[in-house]
């Protein structure tokens, strides 16, 4: 009978330790922890449960059988009180959090930024061989293995292709068209082990990822892989006969299609197609000037 009462005491301490450890941890987890937050809370809950097992075993071995019944009652009530406190805290937190309407009023509207930084090019996650792409806030002098991710993208293979099953709320990449399995983020900077990616094209938010988990295409390689390009300002950036600012412009009708052929420094040689995709000429256009991108590009035909 003592063992049955003891087993019940262990169960109560496991539940109580898990709830208490997880709750206390949740109060100290900072906002914006992403997927790392639930992991921290769960880990603390497990530690609390282990502590509960140890304490309950010590009590069973040292307390007489009749006292165990009293302990079951006392600590059972304690678990119920803990559950009630957690429930009340969550209700209070929900009632005192800003409503959707108040968020709309107080939130500063996001202004689209064309390109605050030109960056290195575009980075493509290896969605075929990697199920998860982890984001970090790293010490760049240390290796990836020495860090804990702050958030992640989770990929799943389906009959229709690859889809994203989990993503951070701030994730808004440069290009995402999963029905064509296209996912690209602007690469801002790079070290031996790390690549800094722009993960929100509206706010300019950046995070670091393992350099071995993405394929980096610098701007020349990326532009040459696009279907066509367009000029932000066709008047100031007219196609030229040669790749020089003082070279003679090429007179072509508006609305034609420019297909990339060759890149030389800040100049891009294009094939000019009419609406029937027939070649009507060639020329050079500036694709960048210092840190400013001067062309739009189309990934698909």
C-alpha cells in the first residue's frame, strides 16, 4: 500500500515540478525569442519534473506510510493551486494585452524601402536536403556549433513539391513563390561560417544563418539567371552601344523585353526582344551605380 501511495506522490511531484518550472521560466523568457522560447520553457519544466522525482523519492524513503497520504493531499492541493495560478495569469495577460484595434492605432506603419543596402546578391536555402533553416544572433568569431538558434524555417516535401510549414512572424523574404519552389533572401554580408540575410524586405530586418545551409549567388550570377530585366528609369539609364556613360544610346521602342547576356563591372549587356520575343537589337545598360540597384528583374518568363 505504501508503494501505491508513493507512486501517487511521485506522479504529483512530476506534474507539479513540470508546471512550476515551466511557469517560472515563461515569466523570464524575453519577447521575440521565437521558437527558442517554447524550448526554454519545456526544458525548465523537465528540470522541474526531475527535481520533483528526486524530492518525492527522498520523502518516500524517509516518511512513514501514513504520512505519505497526508503529503499526497497537501501537494495535490499545491498542484491544483499552481494550475489555477497559471490559468489566472494567462487570463489576466490576455485581458490586459492591447486589442487588435489598439495595435493598429499605436503601431508605426511600415514604409517600403527599395534597397537600403545592395548587399552581395541572393541566397537560396537548400530546401531539398535540409528540413530546417535556423536563424541566429551569433558571435561571428565562434563556429555555428557553439550557438543556439533563435528561430527557424521548417520545410516539408509533399506530392506537390516543397512547402514551408513553420516560419517566424517577421519573415518576409525578397522572393517567395513556393509553387515554383522559389525562395530567396538578399545577402548583406558574409564571413567564413556565416551569412547575414535580409529576412524582411520591408523593414530591412536581418538575421544570420549557417553559410553551408544556403547557396549564395552574387549579383552578376543572379541577374544572368533571371528571365528578363527592366529599367527603373529608362530615360536616365538608356541602353548604350558600349558600356560607358558617354557612349551613344540605342534608339528602341518602349515596352521591349531585355534579356541579360553578359555583365562587365557595373554594366549589363542585354538582348532586346519585341513582344513576339524576336531579337531586334543588343545594348548595354547600367545595372548598378555604387550601392544602388538600377534594374528590376523577373525570375519567371
